[in-house]
C-alpha cells in the first residue's frame, strides 16, 4: 500500500533555529516523552494523522522543543504499542494495520467488552450512571455540531469510561490501546458507518445498564461492535489489473 503523503507541519518564527537541546533531568525527560506519546496518540484517535504519515524526528523535536533523543524514545514506545512502524533507513510512520489485524482487534474487543458490561450491570451506582449520561450528552452535542475530532474522541472514550467505572485500570488502559488501534483501522477501512449510529447504540447500552439487564447489555455491546466492524471495508480490493480497469456496470 502506498504511503500517504501527509506530513506533520511545523510553524516556526523566521528567527527560530535548531540549536542543540540541553539534556533534561530524568523526570522532566520522562514527562516530555509522555507528552509526545500522548499528542501523537490523540492525533491518531481524532483522525488528524493518517496511516502512513511520516513522523519526522526533527519536525517533532522542533514542535515540542526537545531533543531528537526524546522524540526517538517516544516513537519507540509508540512502536511497542503498534501505533507507529519504524523502518530502517526510512524512519517512523503511523502504522497501517492489515485486514487480519483489524479482525483480531475487534475479536478481542468483543470478548473484553461483553464481559465488562455484564459485570457492570451488578455494580454500577447511580452516580456512575449519571456520569455515563453526562458523557452521552457530550457525545450528542459533538455529533450535532459536526465536531469530527471531538465526537471521535468521545465515542472512543465511552468504552474506556465503562472500564474505569468497572474499577479496573488495567482493563481501561488495555481498551485505550485497542481503541487507538481501532482508530487507525477506521481511518483505513471505514465506509458509511455513522457517528450518529454509534451514539445511538451507546445510549441503548446505557439504558440496558440502568435496567440492570445484563443479557441485553451484552447483546447490545456485541451488536454495536459488530456493526462497526461490518461497516469497515475489510475485504481487500482485487489486485487484478483487468478487473481494476473494467468500468462499473
């Protein structure tokens, strides 16, 4: 698959140069690295960075005013999280998940999130339900004003919020990682699945949680994730030249 031509853009005052960066204390260096990781992850989740985008170390260093060493550490971490691909002699690129990886990501999400909502039905408090309702309201408002970045982030955060309300930070972090990869998958394979549909399905799941209807909550979550996956174009296009050049009927 050809690389997307998108590049990170740097806006620099005319007088700005590229001096050597002074070494930071260990704590400050760790904080700077985390800031880079979080910024790139957010840009992927909010669909501001496309799969295949080249992540130039010097550009990122200039944006965050840090050394290339810290940028390299951040890119290595993102590579371990499978959000970035590091290629010898070519550099770092936003990952491009394969069709098989996409299927596997959604298979894992189905298993984790079905169990999660089943347990939530017996533990969710009224205060937690109110928090979910507030989140749904924010989703609806973002969808209504066509805030693509905001609604994308909120629709993904809904699933992480459920894990946090379950009281399991390991699960929340795991889901956050899977959702970042799901965002990459959606960027590559998404077709007509609408934000409105996802938001409506989230509301149905919360209604089932409020009724303490575990069977319905599991069915709705499985259906929601199944709908997202089905609305991705996971069937590779034909590579046959004759088929590719044949006009559509």
